[in-house]
């Protein structure tokens, strides 16, 4: 029996892909989500304002968004082995070059452009779309498990980066992250990410017998993709695409504003740096629960848009806690709640795309959506830095995040189903 077939004690190859995606996305997002640890040390050492640093962070997000269009389209035509390898080399090199940065231009080119473009080739667009091609009935759980790697790494890597920065300086911290990216992502890509879709190897999605999959597809509301996926050009004329783009753009903008500025906010409140770094790890812990829960929920409810609604609402509740309780334990409560809610994004967004448009064009659809979502999200760090520099606090930034998250919690419920006319 070919490796990857189920039966006889064999493990379906899709689950190996889930494991590899878990680790690959973990090192990608975990390393980049440590950036909040570097904001204050860079500002003090190089005498830069937080607005200057925020420009680089926003450029990174924009580069990531543009790269997602290319990587997603390529994924629908090839296996992701070399996409991930290329991306890991670029991100690792960008982190290593950050250890010698001296000017804002160098910072923008290395962190803003090189790191962002590299990360897009082994981020959620590539990894979660690839996982989604190997599963249908278990798609939510599979994507949820793979995405947990982001939360797990967000728990671990802030401690690694935090100790490196405290003991050896922020330049050494970036060098450590660059080496870790190269050592983890490249071997995983070469060993586990060389196949395209299960059908190309005589396998059935979910590791089930083809007859079982066909029986499921005969039922209504099974979660299987439509018989014919929509054409690429039709995305822009589809109201469902723009509903998803609006809702997830706001969610990612709030997420990125918080991730870039939350450690600086905590230290501004008089909380010691290592303890502030630690609550980044609690966001990771909350997101682990959120990624699995919202994936599990999406497989079991009538429409996954209600999972998205719940995730956005949890993020809004986290912001309320952040605004009301400015103590260390209040920040911990915010981290768990906000992390639980934001954990839904990486799981539910590709799930809704596959459900509405089909998995054959999932890479392209996810890449296109990610461009709009992340481009809008890139305004978050810039907006946070601008508000802080003008007002001397983050209070208005948190109030704005709360209002927008409440809005999209309601807006996502208006998303049309896949069988409804446009």
C-alpha cells in the first residue's frame, strides 16, 4: 500500500502535513509576533520614535500581503516544498540582517520588505490552504490543529527572544530568531511538503475510502465544495468575498495594533519587562484553545460564519478587559481572552473560503483575500504609533479597536451561504 493510504495501521498522509504545517507556521508567526519585545529597545538604542518603527512593521505586513497573492496562486499549481524553502531563507536572512541595521531605510528594507515577503511564502495562505486541500469533513479540526502551532510558538519564542534581548541586546535577539527559522522550516518543507493534492496520488480526502466520501457528498450541508469552483475573476464581483474582506481586515488590524504595541503599553503602565513579555505567551495559550475550538465548532454547526462572530466578540471582550484593568493580572486576563478570539482567524477564514468557493482555488482565493485583509491590517501598527505619539497614551487606540470589533461581530452574520444567489 502506498504511504499515505489508511488501513492496516497506516496514517493518512494528510495528518503528516498537519504536523509539518503546525511547526512551520509556528516558527514563522512565533518569530514575527515577538516584534513587540524589540520596539522599546530599538527606540532607545537608535533614538527612533515609535512611529518610525511602526512604519517598518506596517511595511512588513504589506509585503506579506502582496506575497500572499503570488504564493497562493502558485500553491494551486504546485506542491509547497520550494515555496516554503524560499520563504524561510528570506525570513531567516532578514532577521540575521536586522542584527546590523543602523538606519530607518535599512530597517524598512530588511524587516519591512525582506521579512514580510519571505514570511508570505510559508504562512497561513500556503500552509492552511495546503491542509485544506487534504481534508473536507475534518477540515475545521485539521486547520485548527495546524494553526495551533502559531499559538504554541507564541508561548515559547517570546521567552527565548526576551532572554536574548535582556542578556545580549536586541540585535542578538534577531540573530537567534533568524537561525531558528532556517533550522526548523527548511527541513520540514523538504521532507513533508512535496505532494500536491490527495487525488493526484490515488488517495481520498480525510483518509477515508472514496465511496465513503461520495456518500457524504450526497448529503446537503456536508461541507464539501461545490461541483465546480468559481473562476478567479468572479471573486471581485462576489459580495461574499467583500464581506469576508471587510470583517477580517478589521480583525487583523486590531490584532496587529495590539501585537506591536502591547508590550510597550504594559511597560508604560510600570510592569517589569520580563513579565510584560510573558503575557505574550498567554496570548499564545489562549489562541491554542481558540484555534482548536473554532475549528471543531465550524465542523459541527450549520455555518462557520457564527464561529467567526464568536471569535470577533471574544477579541472585543479582551479589549474591554485591557481598558478596565491596568494591572498585571488584568493584562493576563486580556491576553487569554483576546488570544482565544484571535485564534479563530487563521482557522475560520480558510474554512469559510473553502466552503463558499471550493478547495481547488483555495490557494488563490486565500491569497487574494489575505492581500486585502493584511493590507488593511497593516494600518494597525501605524495607527497605534500615530495615536501614541499624538496623545501620549494608547487609550484612544483601544477604544477604536473595541468599536470596530463590535461592528464586525454583527457584520459577519450577513455573509451569504455558498448556495445563495449573489
